[in-house]
C-alpha cells in the first residue's frame, strides 16, 4: 500500500525534528566533555579543531589518523605534524599551542 505524499512529508518533518533534537543532545554532550578537557580555554583555529576531532573520531573507529599540521579539515594527509605518534589522551592538548 502506497502512502500519500502528504503523509510522507509529515513523516519527513517528524524525522527532521527528531534528527535536530538528537544532534543537539550529541553537541551538548561533546561540548561538555570538551570543556571538561580544557578545550574552551585553548585558542585554536576552528578548522584545526575540526581536523583534530576528525582524527579522534577515526582513532575510535579504528581508522588511520591523519596529521593536522595544515589549516582546515578538507585534505586527508595534509601537513606534517606527527598526529599518529601521540599517546592516547594527548590529542586535545597537541594542537592547543597557539
């Protein structure tokens, strides 16, 4: 049985609202953790911080960590900082030396 387009639109709107709420919860959780780790006090370019978070996500997903020596987060493998050589738990402070 096919759904009418109005019901599909209503379902999409409902799912978009659920997505927005889930993203807000996740952002608040990550933000609280970042503040506890001291990231709120570090002056760092937003692109570099995003690249560091992407490296952290890859590390926990089991992927290879790329360096964050370059500005921005667009190119994998850019820069020359030895990100993969840092011991666990030091990724937050590594890029904070402004």
